[in-house]
C-alpha cells in the first residue's frame, strides 16, 4: 500500500493499459494526477471518474504529447510518473506525423518536464515488445529473447513497420535522455495485451478478438503471445514500488494458437459459426525462446491465458462491443 497517499502522475490515462494503472494505483491508496487530451470529453474520462477512490484522489489534467511543457502542471509535486501516452495505430497516411513524432517527441517532452520537477524520483515508461523483437539478426527457434534484445530501427524501417519504428525510437531516445539527465527510468515491454476493458471503446489489441468474434479477422491467424492487461498494469506499479527495479522488463505470455482462442470464443458464443480457419492454424514453429524471469522477480504472477481470453470476451459482451 502507498503510505500517506503518495502523489503520482499517469500520462495518456484514458488508454487501455493506463486506465488499469490508474485503477490499481487508486486501490493502493495513491493520489493520481492523470493527463488526457481533453478532460471534458466524457467518452474518454467517464470510466476513470467512476473508479473507486477517484472522487477523493484522482485529478484530470489536459496535456498533449506534441505540446511542449503541457505536462508540467500534472507532474508538479509527483514522486513518480507513469508515461503510457503514445499512439497505437497500424494504418497511417503520414507515419512521421501520426506515429513517430508523437511517440518520440512526446516521450522527450514528458522526460524533459521530469528534469525540472525535483519531486520526481522515478519514471516508469510503457514501451512494447515491438522495441525488442526486431534485432539486426533475425530471431530463430534457438534465439533467447530477454531484456538485452533491442529492435533495430533500420530493420523496422526497411520492413515499413512504422508502429514498431515509433516504439523503438521512443525507447532508444528515452534511455539516451535519461542517461544524460540522471533520470531513474524503468521501462515495461509488454506483448499483445488482452483482458477486460475499463474504457467504453475498443482499443487495437482487444479489437483483434472482437473482429474474430464478428468474423472479420485475419490478423490473429498465427500463433501469438499475449499478456493480461492487469499483469501489465501491476508490473508498472511494482517497477515503481521496488527500489531495486531497473532497466527493462519483458511482460509476455506463452504461445496461443488461433485454435485456443476459437475454443474459448465458442464457449461463450456457441451460436456463432466461426469460419473454419484450419488452414491458418497449422502449428507454426515457435520463432524464439523467451525469458520473463526478470518480470517474475518483481512479484508478477502471470494470469493464465485462458482466464485472460475469457475475461476479454466477457468484457466485450458486457460493453456490447460484439
């Protein structure tokens, strides 16, 4: 529990992972200063204001990644900053403007503010497995992926993986800036994040499951690794609360096939005749080995994949999103 209601800031607070970070922080007795692009947009803020403890200990602030200095008011007086704000989209017309600039400049904007606020002890940043899985040497079945693996921006650019480029460059710049400015930075690298939604609308990762239920989806036609949003949120908080926490933490689950996902969809929607995707679900060899020992050292116990999928689907049903 936080002693005496420590004050912390969460950027991009209306997002999928960030909403859960806010929820868990409030449960643990923290006072949370949350940034959103428009505090008056009820669609983006209602679910936050409805959280237990929000009335007493949650305050919303307007801030924009591209607006230098706009995070200052929110970060003032905070002991920790959880920086989650970053665009997640795979369809862009101008990748530099829509993805790379907000991710990179936004991160530097937040970190720059942290250097001016003496109360900030640690910054915990949400990165992604995208910043891990595209090294110069392609991954193979014997390749052990751990926190020392970094994606190479040139490899990602050649493949036109602009979202991956944005996450990789943002993390690279964050480490550079933190080192040069003496910021205690810890980074969380989650994989495909699923689990119940707090916000009223679909985010990218959960929409994959919604599309599968609605039979619109070709993107899960392979083996995926997924991780529970509640585990990811808790990892952020533990990364702040554990004095010895440092560097990066991979938060990633076991391999899940399209068949595993369909089995659970059938359990909840027996009336749905999912298109037979057998041709897509031949077992693809696992392309890399994975170590999550470092995350476990924070005290994270990973939620079983089946529970994550079940809770995702229940949440979609409850919110009438499928």
